[in-house]
């Protein structure tokens, strides 16, 4: 089961089968959460960076829990304690993170189009 898009930046570009795949995967993961050990090796050897340009405790924790339960190595980035507070641009921050060869990025930004600036996204819009 895989999605028809490489980067999930919204639901507009998803096909019906993509949405069905997401729901089927969620149902399977609900079963995992009922187990005594709530981890699966799906994302083993995968590094995910959570890039948060605005505060959100619930969103950050829910993503981090899901990523860790799927076996990923997780790094959290908060703009408030970074070079962004000294004037580094979104593009500079993105390029710095990409230079570290991470596998996935989860972004939360106050500007809804911010993830579309991420280089090499198949659904990039100008």
C-alpha cells in the first residue's frame, strides 16, 4: 500500500485510493495500540525531523509518538531556539536540514503554503 504522491502536503492531490489507504493503515495501527508493546519496525533506520516554526504541544507530541511507535529515529526542531530567531530564512533552514541527509520531514508553520517551498517536492506549486 502506497500513496500516489511522494510528498503529502495536503489532501487536494489525493486520489480516492490514497484516502482509502490512509484509513486502512489507521485501522491497522489502532490494533497495534491495543498491544502491550506498541512499537512496530515499519520506519526502522529512518530519521525524521519535526520542524516546528510555531508552538504546538499536542501536534508535536502526537507526531513524535507516532513516529517512535513506528520505529523511527526522531529529531525535533523548534524555531524559537534556533538561528531563525537571529534572522535565518525558511529556505536557509530547509537547506541546512536537508544537508544532514534526513529521510523525512514533518513541518508545522503558520503560513499554510510553507511546506511547498521545500525543495524537490513533486507537488511543488509556484
